[in-house]
C-alpha cells in the first residue's frame, strides 16, 4: 500500500479485469466500507496457493488489515468488525493432523473378520 490514486492490483492484474465477479466483489468489500479513505492509496496484493475464492479471502483480509493500520482509525476498525470480524481476525480453522492407526485424521483401518 502506498499513496496514490486509488488503483488496486490483484496478482499483477487490475481489479477491473479479475473474474469471476464474485471474487472482485469479495476483494472490494473492505474498500467499500472504508469509503473515501481508500481513494488516496494504491494497493498491490500478491497471493498464491489455494483456489480463487481462497485467494480472494486472503486478499480481502490483507486489504482490510493494511487499511486499518494505514489510517490508524479506530472507527474504521469498528466498522470492519461490525461488518465481518474475519476481515481483521482471520479464520482460525485449520485441518486436523493425521493420527496413527489409519489413513487420515479420523478414519481407522477396518477389520473384515467378526
């Protein structure tokens, strides 16, 4: 994030050319909530890994956090939390680790005798 004219780049492409439109709207949510504060900065987000919706969520979190720290406004933080707490806090869910005795985290090997 740097001072500029309000341009947003997602993985080296202008946000206007990002498809599908659901992804574009997901990335624009923090910008819409910030309103005029987001017009004076240029934002460049690079995300890799995961699917297109996972990348959109990661970009959304990155933009919201950077706008909150850039403006140093507690009102903006409150607006983000009121809309969706995940914008600043992130999603705490992680995959369960694999345990012994089976091929995955919860599944166990079957017995065919009995």
